[in-house]
């Protein structure tokens, strides 16, 4: 989806798109399709940038997704909205890690390790 088209989408539509892409990423990850996962990442980043660019940083709408049943959605929210609520993001990383459902649990554990080492602190960058 072109960035220009995203500017015409409502914030709710962008959140729905975030969920759609995240679920597809989870499927790619589950079937070990790294190239597909990476292509989907390149589609997700502009969605988040568009939400962040809107008045009041509309990424806060993603925070409701911490309760989403899909593990990839949870990981993406924790990574992309970390700056808005670090405590909830860390709790989500712990929750996903503790499921022991791999590869998501491994990604959550790595995110926690990166945070402990201080490698991901910038609000523009996803933690995952």
C-alpha cells in the first residue's frame, strides 16, 4: 500500500491494517518464511509512521491490542509502541516469552535482553 493512500485512511483503519500485517507476519514466522516476514515489516513501518505523524501521536490506539490473542500482534505492539508505555511493553514481552510458544517466545526474550543491555531506547525504532 502506498503511503499516499495511508494518509486518507482513518486511524481505526490504520490500526486494522496493523493487525492484518502483524497476523500475516506471524504466519510467515511460523512457516519460517523470513523473506516474506521482512517484506511485511516494510509494509508495517509506514502504517506506524502514519499513526505517529497524526496529531497527538495516534499510536496510542495500538495499546488496546496488548490483549489481542495473536502473539505477533502483541509483539509488534510492544515493539512499536514501547515509548508510549514501556511497562506494558515489558510485561507483554514477559507474557509472550513465558508462553514458550516459539519462535515468538524467543523474539520476546531477545527483546527483553536488548532492553536490559540498553540497545533499544529510541521511540522511533521498534524494540523487536
